[in-house]
């Protein structure tokens, strides 16, 4: 390397590469979220977030705000399952635009199992076939080495992005409190000396796992080791979680308490009111003619 | 530069600088939102987002998901105004943790103007004194050169981050559709040849500005030029917007239509159900004893 021009070019190349590497580190530091409030990196353990969803006036709004929590949460794969005979244009374009890696599935609930508009929301099980479609996808289409976490996130709940950091620690099954559910401000496991001793649930406290769908996450490997763990159209109200978890675990003490020994609320069972559309009939044509809402 | 070592070092330095500049560009590209779906930069025009908020079981959940939209929206200053005699610990720590630049204010609504739990939400005006406190702050505490935009964002609505890009274009006052409000799927101005000709509102269509609080943004300079534009505890239901806008504008045609001539829905008037807490009384102590929900 006697020629100064060659030396200069070689130096420039080395410098450029170093400059680029320097950039790479900075990205990671930024992505790790200096505000201790979420922000993801590709080094984070992956979470498959399973969201059953169905058509209703507020659907796009709900999926929009859920997508923002997932964008900020970091390394997520969003498994969206529509309750429909075929994928809808709205959900397809929303999930693509979100920038979140995703799988879009659909399966229609048979009419006899579907809620009618005026039925109370608890009358029939919801999201059963959709969650099962996601379970089938996760068991069949992921690699045997995939060490990810699986979480069932309904589209109307509210998620603190720090919840996702908690569930990334899951060995077999994690559990944490849920706010605004079961007739209580917070429904949660009671932890003594780092082990779950009981639950504070008042609604059907006789259930083995008296917790909400939003209260737990499981490892993908555990799911694959127990292929019979699925949801059912034929279990009583509030028993889906117990029906599912009893296939995966042999006792309550196997649940791993998260969120400071189940003392922090990082997810809320918020429910959005059905939209009052009574004035639509006074219009000559629908207000949303040609407009996606 | 005869010495190859000197040449190499010079080249390395030049390459390093170029590598760093390359990074800088990439950051900007990333921050500008390569996914066309939000993501902010400091070069964006600032928006003061005014949010009146009051204590209720779902308050923290609502503020949490609103904060995520604002984090993704880019250059925002969040003016949160609590309906309380003093700032609350929950809201203070939430807004600090959000990482969003903020101003936290508080003013209590007198009891005779406050809704009781079982009152319908429209019975009394809401957020009036809180929005006025924010207006006072904006008029008194910002610089005369401040060319920002002001938007009133209630804590229960749902915001698409692209809405904030629309409002950054505001000259005097911008307007756009709102989903799920006024008894309709979408309430909106009807635009013909780029000008607003009328509104599709069915609820009190006789109002000069028959639009929701979420439907418009105004420039800070316009606010300062009309110091008498405030909200009032003594106007009929649904008339706050008209009461306020008639002080700022002389005619409807001054409103600047955004969101593709008011054909895109980027904000939804979602309402969260009041939480059913009837089972709390069966517990010896509150479920949230010592726990922030």
C-alpha cells in the first residue's frame, strides 16, 4: 500500500464501515427506549399477540389504538383473526399500514353461536373459533425452535407497553393483574413469598383459574407440548381461561407471577360503548357512503 | 500527502464523517415515518394538544392510550388540565413518564356544574373551565412569535396519528370529519370545489358550526387575536363549538377543509363504558387497596 491514493481510499472505506457500525449501536440504544416506557429491539424475545376481531362501527378505532400500543411495544408479531367469511379490506389495509409484522386469518362464527346486537355480551362465548385458528397457525406454521411467547389481546382492552416486557420473561405461563374486570377495580392473584396462593376474584371464584383472558401469557413451546389445549364453544360463561389453562398446567402454583408480584396494573378491561346511530335513518343516504369509518 | 499512513488516516476520518452523515439522513427518513403512518421530527410544526380530564375508574387507561397516539404523532406539547382542586399523583407521574413535553394544570368544576354518576353525559357541559384554563395558559405563557396549532383532544376519543399531520397545515382554523358522533357513523362538512358548503349534521343542524370539539384545530395566533374566544358554562347542549368558533371566525367558509376535503375519518368519538364495580362491596377491603389502577 505504497500509493497514497489507494491508502486514502482504503482508509475511507474502513472509516465509512466504522461510521455505519457506530450508527447501528446508536439505533439499538434508541430502540431500547431511554424513557423506560417501551420501545422495542429485534433482540427482544418475540411475542405473538393474538387478536380476535369482528365487524362493528367502532372496530377500526379500536384496532387503530391497539396497533399504537403494539408499535411501541417492540418485537411483536400480530396474529389478527377476523370473524368473517373472508378477509376484509379495512382490516387488511390497517394491519399492513401499521408496520407491525403480522398474520391475518379469518374464520366465521356460525350464526347459532353469534351474539345479536341486543344480546348482553356475556350471553355467548366470543372469539373462540378465532383464537383456535390462531392456535392452529402457531402450532403448525412456526419452527420447532421458536421460543416465543403467546398472548391473547382483545381489541377493546387497554395495554401499557410495559406489560409486554413482563410477558417476555415467561417460562411456561405468566400471570398479572387486570384492571376494571369481574366487577372489581382490579382482579388479581394474591402472591405470598413469591408464589400464588389464591385469587381475589369475586365472580365465580370456584374456577381453578379465576382470571381474565388478558391476565396471562404462555410460551409457544408449552402450547406445542399440549396440542389439546384449545378454546370451546361449549363451556359456561367465564370458564374459557380455566378450560384452556388446565390443559397446559397441572396446578396454580406453576403460574409465574409478574408485574411486581401481581401488584401493578398494566392492562385494563376497557369496554367501548356501542355507537348510537339512531339519526342515520333521517339521512337520504348513509353518512359513511363511500367513506371508511 | 505523500505518506500513505497520513493518507490512510485522512481517508478514515473522511469516511467516518460520511458514515455519520449517512446515519443522520437515515434517522430523518425514519423519523419522518417511512410507513406513512406518523412518527415525528422536531422540524414539524408544534401542536398544543389540550386534554381536559377528570377522575374516574377508567381515567388512567384512557390517558395511557391517548399518550401512545401523541408519542407517535411527533412534535406535540400536551396541555393536560385536571378537574381537581390540586394535581393528582397519578396524572403527574403518567404525563412525566410518557416522555411527551407537557404542561399540567388543574381547576375544579364547582359542584353545581358537575355531573353526578347517574346523570346522562350531555346534561351538563364538561371540560369548560379546564379548556379555558388551557386557553389562558396558551395566551399568556407562549411567545408572540409562536406559530403553533391548538387542538382540543378529549381523553376518550381515538386518534389516527395522521390527523396531527393534517392539523399542522392550519392557517386560521382547520376542520375534518369525526366518526361515531352525533348519532351518525360520520359527521362532516360537505366540501364542493374545495370550499365548505354545508354540514351533514342531523343533531341540531341549526348551529352555525354543527361540529364536534374533535373536528377542528385553530392557530395559536388566531386565539391571541381574539382573546374573548372562550368556552362557557351557560350555553345549551352541543353549542360550545359554535360559541367558541363564532368569536374566532366571521363565516363558515373561513374553515379550511382537511383530510382529503373532509372525506377521510382520522378521529373517532369513542366512549368507554362506565366500569361495573358492583362486586367490590363483597370484599373486606377494596381490590385496589394500595394499587394504582
